[in-house]
C-alpha cells in the first residue's frame, strides 16, 4: 500500500489550529446598534416638538385667558354689584312670638234657675252697661209693706239676678243658649262671652338671657315700644307699649313672658290672633350702615370688599355692632361714603379690578344715594351678565 497521510484529530476540549474562527460580536450584532440609534433619534425629535408646543401654549395662554374672562388676566374687570355705606343709626329689637289676648273676658251666667224668657242683645254688637236697678227696687219696696222684711230682701235679690247686665263694655260672642231653654246658676258654659277689644293686650315670650336688659329698662321708667307684625313677619299691624314682665321663667323652655297693651283703635288685633312681636330696647347710633350681603366672613373675622381708586377692590376688616333686618351697622373698619361690593365677591381677591354696577336702591341700608367710584358711569350701563363666559373664581 502507498503511504498514508496522517490526520491530526483535535483533542477533546481543545482548539484545533485548523478550526473555523467564530464571528466577532461587533460584526454579528450591528442591527442592535442601529435600533438604539433610531430610538434615540425619535426621542430627541419628540422632546423638541413637545417642548416647542408647550412654549407656544404658554405664550398663548394670557391671550386665551383674556378672551375667556379669567380674573386677573390682562385688563379684565369682574362685574359686581355695589352699594354706598351710609352714616346713621339702627334700632335694637328683641323678637318673640305672641298671642293677642282680650284685656278683660267675662262669661255671663245666670244666678238663678228658670226659663230664659228673652235675649236682649245681638251677637257682635257692643252694649252699654245697664245701671238702672233702682227702677226695679221701687216694686221691691212696695212689697216690703205686705211681707216680712226677710222676704222682701230675698225677693229683691232674686229679681235683681233675674235681669242680667253686662259687667264690662266689649264685643259679645255667639250666644251659647237660645231663648226657651232652662238655665241654671251652675251651667258650665254660661249664656255668652264678652271680650274687651279696646284696649287689647299681647302676651309674648323672650329668651331668659334678654331678661336683665329689659328689666333694667322697665325699672328705670323707660317706656318700651312694642310692634306687632303679621304671621309672615313682614307687615306691621299695630304699635303698643310694654306693661309688665311675668314673675318667673319657664324652666322647660328657658323663656319668660311679657305683657304689652295696644290701643287697637282700628280693631286690627283680635283675641287669640298669632303675631310676631318686636320689642324696641335700644338704638345704636353713629354707625356706618351697609347691606347685609356686603359682609363676608373668614379666618380673620368679618370683612368687606371696598372699591377704591381705578375700581380696584381692597379687603377691609370690619366690626359689626348691630344687625337689623337687611342692614348691618359697623363700628369700625369702614367710613360713610365708601363703596362696598354686595354681589360677586366669590370672584374677587384683594387687588382685583372690578366693573361696579349700582343696584337700584342698594345704597347703605337699601335707600338713598351716595358718591360713586371712578368709572361708575360705564358700570351702570353694564351688568354682570355682560361678562364673557368661561371665567373662573379665584
């Protein structure tokens, strides 16, 4: 045989010199680097575009806000309703609930038993008090000649009781017994009820905390005025005066009763009528009066928005001394003639520019006129409804 060529076999675990070399990582993974470069390029492009868009939006925001009517943006003025503070005084009332009561009430009953022969009155007519018992006594004295003195006295008494006369002047109610019925001295309901209407009284209650002030006024001799209003507490019915105070406080309600008297010349008050009572106990003087809606409340206490120069509002901390109806009397923090905002405060802050609009009859306590802030001529022609939509409160 010819010569055989020897072949070197690689040892296990070793590397042959003739083995094919592997591809290097830099050449086999080129697509990964291309992908990373593409992602970076897209990120840079997105970042630049988003940043440019936000800057454009920020630069356009003031103009957009100005168009939408955002307070404080540009020269926007918030439409508000204003009133002028006035110098004056406010009455101090204690308010309670009362019931009209007849000044005197008499239930007329028979003192003897027998048949009711006739009724000498008409319901609702006010009779004159009869004092003619002497006419009947003539016949009684004629009988004295014929009978025992005791029998004469007894007959005189019975005859006197047989004729019933009104003990007071007043209004007669519906009769309780018709003619022909037998009446008795012990009947529960009686024959009729007479109520005195002129004058008439009103009994009302107040909280016990107000007793010292009212009692001090009465003891000093001051005549306290009492006003009676209707059930809705809107229309005044009559004016009277306080007469006296009850001698004890009701422990179940913590109130005490007071009695007032009214002349009732026009019979506007009627027995058992429900009324709202206003007791005038004092008058606060030298106050700056503003409408109640002008008063705002916050952590620092009560305050108002006052319209100053160039229709710019400023917060004034105030001290309320008295509130009566729809008016508040201020003892500090505001001067008469100042312009205050009474509607639209929710869109304001200190330093906001406003478009003031004077409501009709809204000066001070609701009446009168006063100085106006600059630009008020245009304000009166405008209204809050003329504001552009889209505005937002602070």
